[in-house]
């Protein structure tokens, strides 16, 4: 209970500080740095590190050496808001998230996310969602990596859900590799619909990149299936390691 209360306080204060910093920076005309860094990355990365420290949830990442140089699309499982913070705090380079539109409506935080370059998806309207993915491809073209959650929502059971096609059309359109990612133990910390913390370490396993160089948009389902199979293998590897401890 004390840890949850402390986390809630840090969430409010740190969110206000980082969101305000991003919005003020944009208002006074601060430009984005080529290759990342600066206030727009700080607004996501430093904020996420604050929240992980407050929650008592250290992150261990395995496989960072597999991430190729240049922008990529990271495709991760999704069971908790802690997936977002763990990935934002640890993935290399300048990273933006493809997120549901509802997050953009959160006072102060939502406008800051949009200002920083995160992409909001209107899942209820496919045409608008397609436009958002096209904007995401343009963001990637500027040298920034994107994180997508192909399940489309947080799993309520912790099990991997079916993957949707659209995120893989994004990777093909942007002509960048897809890097499969598996995040473990965030479901146990705070699953969807629960607001009390159960702190524990988070494990992130990064897989080998999957090229999109020879793929057309018509083959996005093929790419979807390859990436999901890679995430399933990462999950099996991580879960086997956890059972051995």
C-alpha cells in the first residue's frame, strides 16, 4: 500500500514536470535533435525511469546487441502500462510509441505525448488509423524508431493475443527491420484494471531483427506471422530461464 501510494505521487509529479517541459520546449521553438536526444526524448525516457524507480521495478534487458543501427520497428507483447515504461527507459536511440488515441486525451500528458512525436491511433475508425500509421512511417523516416504492440490492447490474462496486420504494414512502408521483443513480469506488477503494485524485476528479451527489404504491403500478414512466432520463441526462452532459477 505504501509503495503504491508513493508510486501514485511520483506518477503525478513526474508526469507534470516532464509533460510541461516538453510542451514549453515546443512553444519556444526547440527543435528535435537528429539521431535523438534532447528534451523530447527526455520527456519520455527520464519520466519512465522515474516511475520504474518509484515502483521498485528494475529492468534487465538481454539482446541489445541484436538491435541494428538506424531506425527500426520494435514489436512487443503488451500486458501492462509497465511495458511502456520499461521499454522507454531501456531501448536505444530515439524511440516513439504507437498508442491508442485515448491516451492523447489525458490532460497535459496527452498533448505532451503528441508534441513529443508519439503516434495516436483511432482504433474505431480504420481510415483514420491508416493515416496515423502513415504519419508513423514518416516519423521513422526521420531517423526515429517506433514501438508497436501488435496485439492492439493489453492482454487481460497475460497470455499472448493474436497479432493485427496494420503495424507490419507500417514496417514495410517505412522499409525498416522489425525487432521482436518480449517483456516478462509486468502483468504480475500491475495488470489491466488493477491499481495496486506488486513490485518485482522486469525482464526484456530482444530477438533478431526481421528484414522487410523484399516485402510488399500485400505480404504484411506473412511478416505478422513471422514476428509473432519470434515473440513466442522469446517468451519460451525467458520463461524457461525463470523456471530454472
